[in-house]
């Protein structure tokens, strides 16, 4: 708080006192209306400190807030710099980062298998929309396939899970514990 703020306080006190004293000088007791005018004058002086303007962009484009690193913090905890959006450069829109898939889903099916067809039509589109990487669906003949179909292999947070049979998106989320 510098002298600029002090001057505003002094101006507010003077404005309030003049309004208050002027109503007494003309022989009236200060009313709610005159006191309202007094407070309006105090508000007009702007007692709250106006926000300081942001730093001017560096001629090199390097963000002054994070020193061009894209991160700010106290040495223990850090976060993406809000001034530059994390790329360390001011004056340009932040570079979008490609989103990483939530997990990978690989499916093996048998031709003509009703649960397999239902999985491909109902569940896989929902999982893809939710951000899972759906690998190519492998279709194998029933003669060379051991086990039940469809077979779903899930890679999620470093775990590999295998499931056989039809699976809804809700069952999928229950299985991976999400």
C-alpha cells in the first residue's frame, strides 16, 4: 500500500466529513438520504486498491512469471503457469497437448456370434467416446478359437485384465474399478 492508497483514504474522509457537516450547517440533522450521499462519495473515491496492470510482455516472448519454464511453484509443489499456459511463451495461445487415451481395449470375436456383434455395436463406441483406445477388432474362426467369445483384453493403469463374454460399458467400469 503506497501513498496513492493513503491519498484515497484522506479524500474519502474529507468527502464524508464535508457531506455530513454541510447538512448540519444548513440546520438539518443528517438523514438517511444525506448519509447515503456521503457514502456514495466515499465509494466514488475508490477505496479498494485497483489491480496492478499485468507485466508487459517480454521482447523475447519469454514468460516473466515462470522464467520461460512453463511451471510455477515453491520448489516442492508446482503447477502450470497461468500467464503462458505452460509453454513458457507470452503473447501466443497455449499449445494444446494431445490427450492420452485412458486405456487400451483389444477385442477378439467370432463371426456370427451375437454377444460379439452386440459388444461391437453397443459397448465399443461408448468406450471410444469416453477416451479409450480401441484397438482393431480381431475376428477369428470358431474352429481355431479356444474359450468363450468375445474376449476383451484391457490395459488400464499398468494392469492387464482379460474378460470373456458380452460386457456393457457399466460392467467395464466396474471391472477396472473406476
